[in-house]
């Protein structure tokens, strides 16, 4: 199973789309690994540096409708090859969310109030997800909080198996 913990990158904006996650000009790359340096290359946020900030992240925390725009697996793959296996948001675009689970990764939805709390904890945020208990433990230099989330049983099985292909190999 993949690692579901680490330093969080806080992206304080709703509607971050797949073109901002991985620009379309890179969709012709022949391997997932070739996408690695282009993560969030076109994302424009005050204080955000796409060359520096994603390199230290293992978890993304963001706002609503994450992964909207064009439906493409590349937007999930670029996180996967950068060892970012968890995205926490108020909501996700449907196809992006399912692509996360199909790759054995977590798309965790929390309420707007819980997302606000995570942002308030500051930029030195560390996240640890307990898949069995369906909890997110968030720790910063000054505080610690636990948040509950729910996954349907199928998505939970996909993640536990390591993604759709591994799940299918076990079941069929």
C-alpha cells in the first residue's frame, strides 16, 4: 500500500483544474515519470512556486471542485510520480476523484469548516491518514487535530489493493 502521510502543500483556491495540475502540452509524454517535473507548472497562486513547493509535499490540501476541467489520468499520474498520494478537499471533480482511487490514491472530502481549520494550522502542516479508521491526523508546530472522513467500501478496497489493476488481479 502507498504512503498516506507527510508534509502538506496548502493550495488555497477552489476550482484548480487539470490544466493547472499538468499542462496539456505534456500529455504526449511516453511515461508517467516523464510528467514529474511539470507538476502544477501553470498554477498561479500568490506565494506559490511550482519549482519549489511541490518538491516537499506528500499531501495536498485545497478547496472545492479540485481536478475540474478536462478528464485525463495524467492529472493524477503527476501526483503519483511525485509521491503525493493524498489530496484533501471540500469536493472533487467526479472523474478526477475516481482516477485517484483507480490509482490506489486517496481523494478525501472534508467539510468547508474542516478545510478552513487545516489552513489555519499553518504552512508547516503534517498529515497522517488512517484508512481503516477513516481519520486524518493533522499536526503543526502549535496544534493537533483529528478529522473524520468516509469512503464507500469499493473505493476503500481500491486504495487498499493499490488501485484498479491490482484490485482486478485479486478479484478476477
